C-alpha cells in the first residue's frame, strides 16, 4: 500500500507495509489499538481474532485492582482461558523475572501487561525472552513508550535497557484511564507537547545536514498533536474524549517511531534536556519528575530559546570565527564537570559523531546561512512559549524548571551540554553552531 499523504486514522498505519514518496518503506508491527469508553470489553473479540488461547496476565497489586480483576472477569465470562500473576516481587528486577517464570502456565500463548511503565517494560521483556507476543491493557497514559521495542529493568541494582518487542495490541479503556492520578494525565499531554520542537529538529536536520526526512510521518504526528491540543483544557475535567485522544496520540507517536525506524518523530532537544535531568537526578540519588512533566517543562525552555534566537541579527562571520576557535580539550573538561561519572560515554560518542569538529561546523554554518529565511520561518511557526506555559498552568502542571527542582548550575549546564547525550541535529546544535548557545541560554534563564 502507498503511505497516505494526508493523515488517516491510526488503524491505517498498523501492520501494513507502506511505500512512501520519501523513498523508504514504512512498517509498524502493532496490529490493533482499541481506545475509548468500554474498550476493555473488546478484548475477548480481539483475542479470538488474533487466535490466542491462553492468556498470562501480569499485574501488581495496584493495577490488579484498577484493571486486572475486571479483565479476568471479562475473559472468564467470554470463556477465554486466562491466568493472572499479581506480582509479589515488584521491584522489576531479577526476582520479578523469576517470579513470572515460575508461575508461567506451560501452554500460555500470549502475555498481557496490565499497567503502564514498569509493568509494560517487564512484560515486553519477559514475553520477548519467552518467544511469546504480548498485549497491553493500559491503566494510565503518561508517556509515548507503549509501542517501544526496548525495556528498562533493574539489573544488579542498575536501571538497564534491553532489546525487547513492541506489543501486538494495545487497549486504552477511557473508563479506566480517566481515573489515573492527575499528574499522569498531565504527563501524557506533556510528552505530546514536546512533539512540536522535536519535529522542528528533524526539519532543521533535513535542511542543514541533509538527513533523511519523511514529510508524511511529520504531518501525521503534527496533525494528531494539534488535534489533541485543541481540547487539552478539558483534560483537567477528566473528559473521556480528551483522555482517549491523549492516549491515542501517545500510541501514534510510538507508531510513528516504528514507521520512521528511529525516534525522530517523537524525541528531540526537549527529550535531551529530560535525559540530562534523569542522569543528574540518578547521580544525586533523587527521584526526578515524571518523564512527560520533564518534557513539557523542557519544551517551554526550548521555545523561549527559539524566541531569543529569532530576536537576533545573525552574524555568520562571527559564528565562523567562533567555530574555528573550538578547543576540544576545554570541551572535554566541561563535559567531565557537567556529566560526572557519565562523561566517558558522552566523550566516546563525540569521538564517533564528531559533531563539534571545526570542519563540520563550518559546513553547517554555510548551510544555515544559505537557508536562513526558511529556517527562521520554521522557528517562527513553533507555538509561543507563553501559550504552552499557560496551558500547563491551567492543568496545574509544572511549567518552570524550578518547579521540578532544576535550577542554578544544573539548568545552565542542561542548555549547554544536553545536546551531547545523542548524535542528533537539534535546535540546541543550531544555536551552538551559530556561537549563541551560551548567550541565549543566559537570556532565557534570566527571564524565568
Ligand atoms: Zn517522551
Ligand atoms: Zn516516508
């Protein structure tokens, strides 16, 4: 089938090989997504359609109460064989894997994650290692990781990611999702807000470093986020329609990553800020704010930086002079100070990526200058930071870094060095290429 040029319903993009005018073939292995009021009731029909005979449900004591008991009742009433394991070892570590293995029915042919976050990750991993598919019954929609194919587990007391698999089907019953803690609803919306800046990053990469780009995937994501935002103020009333749209938007973001074959459609500089904060909190043995909340705060900061950049008259020759003065040894010293024990990994990545090397930077400055009007147009089309901040405040969600305990030196270092967590062209790399990242971030911090 041809990849649609105008955005279609989510189902159009599932388990179908799509030939695209971007030159790539896109594919997402997810087979079914049911989102809406009473969607859980569709599980028996879905299970029959997919041909599964014995379901192994995985829940913890909380998600069992929220959705596990109800799911078992629906399956039992429909005459579908199901076994549930309510975890007694819920640290999502080696003991959890052991518990799941010990109690796994010999003839089960599919696992079902009843929950979000860690339960999904554990089921994603466990089912993958057992050679079984899995289905997600979501109990909240706080981030876009549903369709992901990697899993984070605690192994030897360290959060470690492992290859795993995306689910075969996802169920988001809004009768369940609307009762999720309010902070989770705001977090889900926050993760979607970050799509504006990450898609802008991708557009910049296309223009400046000629990266492969798919306009159809970008339009699909943008269309979905705009649609969700139109009703976002009703999220605080737990409006089931809006909650369903957030859930579907988060699933779609995951599907778009599968289609693209990388995380460009869903993660950019706003996520790099969040990754840096995660690392810093982990090093300080502190718990960071939920992922989606971090992303929404970061999005406001990126938008402020863009606004400060757009006010400048760019002196491209000054940028070239600055690029030529790049001092690799000084950079390494700064990375050591900013990343602590994580610095060697960051430095090793730059050794391969060479994104800060003088020659590459000068070539990019030429490309930026040649396309400056188009680039300015892209940046100017982003939402206003004030509007996004007001939307967050209206939802009683944090809108400033201080509200999530990111302040002072850590905040400044985030602006300067978060781009080093990935080899990826972003708005921050653009500001760095122009020799303005330092000044602009001071301006943004002073305005907070
Ligand atoms: Zn995210
Ligand atoms: Zn494409």
